[in-house]
C-alpha cells in the first residue's frame, strides 16, 4: 500500500489550547514505552529516532501507530514510504535510546554505532537484542500540525530476550516498567 499524505483541512478552526510548557509539564506524568524507530533514506542512508508516541493500532490487520516530528531527519523517508522498524529496547539498551533521542552528538547514520544493528527482511535496519522488533511497511501517513501520524503495517515480528525488562520514560528520565 502506498503512503498517503493529507494536509489539515483548511476550514477547521483550531480551538485555543494551553501554553505548551504546561502541556509538557503534565505529560511528564505519562509513562511511555520507549521505541527506537529506524529506516533508510534513499538519499542519506540509515536514520532513526527514539519515540514514545507509539501504540498498537489494530490486530486486523496487525498495525502500529507512530507519531514522527515533520522536522526529524527520518520524516522524508517515511513520506516516501520506506519500510521502518519499530524496536522495543530492553533496559540495558538505554544508551541506544539516548543516541537516537538526540541526547548525544550522534546524528544520522552515526547513531547506528550505538547497539548492534542488522538488515531486517523488510530492508529496514533492526536492533539486535531488542525485546521485540516490528518491521512495517508504511500504510498511511497523515500530516497534522508538527507531526506525521503514521500507520505501519506489520510485515515481520522478531522476539528476543522476552525475559528482559522493557525500557520506559517518565518524569524526564529512563526507567524500567517492572518491579519483579
Ligand atoms: C524519550 C523520548 C521520546 C521521544 N518521542 C518522540 C516521538 O514520539 N516522536 C518524535 O518525532 N520524536 C520523539 N523524540 C525526539 C526525537 O527522538 C529526537 O528529537 C531525535 O533527535 C530526532 O531525530 P533527528 O535529530 O535525526 O531529527 C523523543 C525523544 C526522547 C528522548
């Protein structure tokens, strides 16, 4: 399925919203599962970012929803419909999430020196040793304000190290979700 990029309807009046600082402060209380998204830009090579705006969309067909900033370096590849991987790191892969989250100086392909990466069957880069990896084709892309809302259709799932604890992000720091 090819990507569809829709612009916001022109006739929709945006309601007045709160100051983004208050919004961000409140969102610190929302613990988010950490994912590392990766793809290959035909012009610039492999690229990716850390995201918490990721959730299951439907099991029929198996699909995930991710929100990607339109200014991010992987946005162009997603608009072009390049396959992407959604990698769910274990807690010992926090350094990979930091590199892809812009918390180090690494940009673009240099980020892939954090962690071990391989080529998945979709062609997207996949993180070795992640708890789960979903390889997706881009089903739909909806452009809304600052972000692309992306529905990824799951082509392959790789499970590894299921016993490891998943990495989460809350209160401005990485943490573990489990207390076993
Ligand atoms: C914990 C965490 C969660 C993030 N969630 C998202 C997200 O859901 N979507 C997004 O576009 N950026 C998100 N970011 C920001 C990007 O990872 C970051 O801006 C990255 O540097 C963008 O890649 P680029 O510098 O190659 O454009 C998040 C960052 C962190 C640290």
